[in-house]
C-alpha cells in the first residue's frame, strides 16, 4: 500500500471515529498507536507513543497552561469579573450603544484573564446579556456582540489554543501570544466601530441609558472604576515583567495566578467553594489539553515517518501546479468547513501534522500562520449550520432568543472577522511586528 493511501486511510478512520461520538484525544491517539503498530511492529509502535509522552513531559512552557487557567477561574468564580461589567455599565451607559461597546471591552479583558472562549461566552451570557435586553437593546445585535466578543478568547493572550499550536508547531509560546495582541485588539476595535456605526444609523438598536440609571454619585463611579481596573492591574503585574525580559513565561504565569488568588483573598471572596471550583476546573481543562497534545504528537510522528507531508507538498505544487498562496487559502477554507462540526482543538490536532509542516515548506512564517489559523477558527466558530459558538449561545440564552435570531445575529460580525483575516494575510506585520520588536530588543 502506498504512503498516500495509508495517510488517507488514517484520516478517514479518524473522522469516522469522531463521527461516532468518541472523544477527540481517544480517536486520534487510537489511530496513531494502531497505525504505528501495523507499520513498524511492536518496537516501533511503542517507541512512538513513549517518545511523544516524554516530549510532552519535558516541554517546560506547558506549565503556563494550568497557571493561566487557574488565574481565569479564580477571577471568574470570585466574581471579580462582575466588577468589570458594572464599571462599563456606569461609565459607558451615556453613549449610544455604550453597553454593547462595554461588553466588547469586557470580553477582551476576560480573554486576557482566561484564554478560553467558553469563559467569555459564559460570563457574557449570564452578566451582560440580561442587562442589555433589560435596557432595550436589540436582541439580535447583542447576541452577535457576545458571540463575537467571546471568540477573542482564543486570540488575545494568554490564549490556551495558541499554547496547543505552539506545542504542535514547535514554536515559542511567548512569540505567538505577542503576535495575537495587535490582531486581537484590531478585531475588537472593528467590532466597536461596527456597533457605533449601526447605532448611529438606527438608534433603537442601542439606546442611551435613562437619566436615573446614569445619576450615580462621583464617589461611587470612582469606586467602580477602581474595582473594574483590578483585573487590568493583575494582567499588567503578570505581563510587564515578561515583556521587559525580567521573568520567563512560566514565571510570569505563576505571578498572574498568585496575583489573582491574592486579589480574591483581599476582597474577601476566596471562599472554600471558590477555591475548590477553581482547582477542579483547572485540573479538568489542563488534563484534557495534555491528552490532546499527547495524541497529536503521536499522530504527527506517524505522519513524519510516512513522509506524507512531502507527498502532499509534491501533489499541490508539482502535479496540481498551485501557488503557495492558493494552497494557503485552500487550507483556511478547509478550517472553516471543519469548524461547522468540530471545535478549535479538534481541528488543530486533526490537520496540524499535515498543515503546519506544509506551511513551513511553502516558505510561510509559522508564527504568522498560527494567528491566521486562530482567526479562521474564530470564523468557523460562528459559521452555520453547526458553529461551536452558535450552540453554546443557544444553551445559555433566554427563551426569547431563538436559534434563528442567533444565526441572523452573527452575519455582520463574521464579515468583520473575514475582513480582519484578509488584513492579516495581506499585511503580515500586523501579527509579526510586536514579537519581532520585543525579542529583537
């Protein structure tokens, strides 16, 4: 059997297992181990799995994963994140569409605290959505705002997805996180610009808060401002030493986790229940990602041994005579298609052993491609009929928001994301300038 046929059989078997409802790491790891045993026998098959496990255990930056996840859950479970929205509510309520703009700001800050889109979706749906609907905001617009804003969690550092990409692509996590800063803030600014323009064109979509709601003593406003800025202070305490070169990435993640824990203690919100929930959720998410990375490394090792990447590269560039850019665009389109029925980690693990080496062979920067992948995943999250965020919103939204409303709400935000993706593709410096500047200095 040819290597191309073996690779095709591996992918089709893996997809079949995923369609049966098997866990992602189980399906990928099983196919990797069975393929290795059939191709190279007992010794070779066992060596591949063992080598993947040892590579994972020795990857020092992986320690950042539980630290950042713990930091995010502490801030969320202790309801320090609630103070953020109260701050935006008071300070932005006098602007047309101000609460929707504040929700985007909330999502950016939640992303900087947690690194998971699910956290932003949960906080936005439980804190922001009821307030926006109660204040007369258009239900379709605010539903789109929360879905689009929560998707920033996988792009703005400390993105957990970029940690996974870094492990598979063998790229520095710090550079990837820095590469996501400007595109993430740019996309948030584009969301805000859209909200401002729409609310100017149709003021009923985002009404100004009543005078009674805005008539708050200045001392109370300043108190809310101080409480809302606390997460920003924690983020600065964590990231400034890393950017300045005073600490390593792992040390900065430990500082962030410790600062979040200390803030919750000082505010009197670190109860036994908060601590147990934070630790339990941190352990569950961290173990899930470690199993996924382990399966991906084993799967990628089999592909390296088959030489499948060179075969695919030859197929596209020599037999089909496609340019590198055409191949890259085809890859991004395939991510969007897969995103209709898979989440981000599953997409990355399934195609990373093939796509990432191919991108490098075509001469593209792997740091830049990591940002392209992440933005494309954001788009896939919100693409009907089976976008991941669509069903999360359906599960968390109140009954008056129907699935039809959810589908209709995301169209303008998807178009904004596509525009952002095109800008990053045409101008790679948007993603590469900051990491090049920091690391060169």
